[in-house]
C-alpha cells in the first residue's frame, strides 16, 4: 500500500481485503468534481457504542447527507468537499 510523506496510507478502498485494511486516505471525488482523498475516520462517521446509540445516530441523520473535507494526497490541505450519503 502506498504511503504519503506523513506516513498515512492512501488509495482506493476497493483494493482493500477488508474494512480493517482500507487506507487511511481513501480516494474520492468531491461535490464539484475535484479528485482527492477523504480520511477513513471521517467517512465512517460516528460509531455507536450501543444499540440505543445506533438508533439515535440514525434518527439524527440528515436526508441530505453530510459533508466532510476532501484532502490532497498528503492529508493536510483541504481541496474540496465530499458528501457522504444523501440523495
């Protein structure tokens, strides 16, 4: 797996054998067509700690999705916005 100058792995999630082996920076296309990377931890979003948490998270999700930063390959410079979920 490729690593950037900051030591983060980057590339396509489709090359990963499992969710645990996905790169830290996953290739993505921003809402304006800009190619870049999203941090896996932001893509995954808030993780529930209990079934009740899962229901609360689901009930609070916007039908429009949520926006997360789109980074350059170094994972430091924001170059756009990526929308997770929504219509």
